[in-house]
């Protein structure tokens, strides 16, 4: 998610390696969420899954927006 937001917000360049990494990571998350039965699309705990996705989005935005700000990082 950090890379996705970095491309969208910070206008960082995206390469084929980054795209491949993003696809692999999202596929890995989908396999974990569906407990290995990717084609059944049965989700175990919807609240837990939504919490994990929301945490990833918030952390990614925090990281990217923190990188965008210009401030003294020692204090």
C-alpha cells in the first residue's frame, strides 16, 4: 500500500518490478485472507479483515504523507 500511495501522492516513478511486487503482495494477502482457498472467496472474520486493511491503509498514508512534509526529523 505504501508503494501505491507513493505513486499516487508523491508521483514516484513506477517500474515493472514495482508492479510485479505490488501484484505479488496483493495476491499473497488474498490467499491469506481466504485461507488458501482463493477461488471460494469465503472470508472468515470480516471485522478482522476490515481492521487489517484499514490499518494498512492508515499506516501507508501516514508514511507517505510524512515523507512529503518538510520538517526537522530530530525533534
